[in-house]
C-alpha cells in the first residue's frame, strides 16, 4: 500500500467513523457537542495558515486560502450556534 492509498483509506475510515458517531449522539447533546467541536476547529485554521504559507506553487496558496476561509466559517458558525443556544437559557426581561 503506497502513501496515497493509505491516506485514502484513512479518509474513508474517518468519514465512516464520524458518520456513525454523529448518528449515535442524542439530539439534546448534539448542539453543545458540535459547538465545542467547532471551537476546536481553530486548530484547523492554524494548519490552513501553515499550508497557505508553505511552498511556492500557486496551487498550495489557493488551497491554503480556501482552507482558511472554510475553517473560519466553521469556527464562527460554532460560536454563533453556541451563542444562540445559550440565549435559550436567559431570562426574558419585562
């Protein structure tokens, strides 16, 4: 098994495992767990910035910039979901 086949195997295994794990989470825990996971996605931003700055080819810079953009959407969305979820627990004024 060469490097590309191994990476494809890891990708397929992680997709299957992620799908199975998400389906087993009860609905009441899904939002808090996902907002926490999205906050941890900030690590992805660091990796994407490193990818965008590495190498000379234009392709790596384009893929790195796309990774930074998508990871930031994920992080901001996670915080927005968390804020909305916490809003449900605030007492209404008046």
